[in-house]
C-alpha cells in the first residue's frame, strides 16, 4: 500500500523542503569517503590511541586539504572514533630509601627545552601490577630532545641488574662531543657507587631531582604514563614474559611510528635522524 507524499509529510510533521533536502543528500556522493577510509585505517594502525590532532597531521601528510575541525567532526560525530583514555590514579612506585649514597646536584632544574638528540637523557623505574598479583618493574632511558626511548628493560625485581641491563642498552656517547646529561630521581639505585661508575663509562654527567619532586623528571613520568595508558592498561598482563613482550612491541612502535605534535609530525626516530643529518651537513 502506498500513500501520497503530502499525507506522509503531514503525518510526520515534516516540511516538504526538509524532505527534498534529505533526499538530495542521500543521492549525493560523500566527498569525505576516501578520507574516512584513511581515518579508520590510521586509527587502527595506531592501536586506537590517536586522537583527531594526530590524525589531522597524517591527513596533512597524505595531501588532504581539510582543517583540524573537519577531522575532529568526522572522527567524533560521523565515525565515532575516540582513543581510549585511562584515568586510574594509583600510588606511584618510589625507590627512595633515604640518603644511602651520593646525591647528585639538580643540574637540569626543570629546563626541559633541549631540541637536540643526545644532549639530555632521563631515566626512572615504574611498576605495573600483573594478573597474578605480582609487580613487574620497567626501567627506561628517554632522550629529551627526540623523545626516543634509548633503553628499556623489564624485570620481576627492581634490583641492580635491572639498572645495569638498562645502561648496557645505551648507544656509545663520544667523550669528545658535547657533554651528555642523565637525570633521575633520588632512588637508591642512582645514589650508589656502581651506578656512578657506569655513568662515567658511558661519559654521562649525573643530575638528580629534588627529594619527592616528580616534576623535576617530568619527561620520563610523561612517557611512563603514556606507556600505561596506550598499552599496559588496555589488557591484563598475565606474567613478566608477557609484560616484556608488550613493552618491547610498544616501544618499537613508539620510537618508529608514533608521530608527535611536538616533533612536527614525526616519530622520535625520524626526528633524531633529521636533526643529526642537519648537524652533519652544517659541520661537514
């Protein structure tokens, strides 16, 4: 059974102009169709961690002429894509046990302004509770200039071996080059003679945060928060082996694929390579 259009419009209280406009939109090709396909792909490739700002950077790199607000509207309103955010507040792991060794001066003093790789490094340890009730510990070294993770290790124990294994991963820093600073909190590992000796072997100058001031090591804190939010808090970690694999996979992606606004739309490795190439060109 069919009904006259006028009768249907009266029943649904719809103006005739609205009906014909809606009909024309249904018959009109979606000019954002290709962009939407790419947005979905980029979002999935980022493990569903990219928000509209990073998607906007990728759209720019792909040659799309749309503004950030258009990308935001398509992602949120039309595609319903939003990165998962975790706001769980947990007690921060602290390795501070008082003054049991030597406290280095705070040479950095929250001057997080270097843009050159291999000038300022940050290091710290964090913990993650696993499904079996035990904690896993993660030690890492981050390059402040490029945001690259230069070394990262996982262990069931926050012991000396974890720290030494982390330092062993670092690249070689030429002692004839500009001094390289490494900043940490006042954790007991970083106060002891073995650690200071290892830093000398790597031609690194030690700097420490003030007691109980996590903001003095903010770049490292920021990375650990990112690691947990984008990777470790998304699924239960069964054991230390799974934690190790997840951390390894995430850092591989983070260093080489994860783009950043602060790095002009590049990944940490891309930024570092470009910066060092520029320096080599100038000095050659």
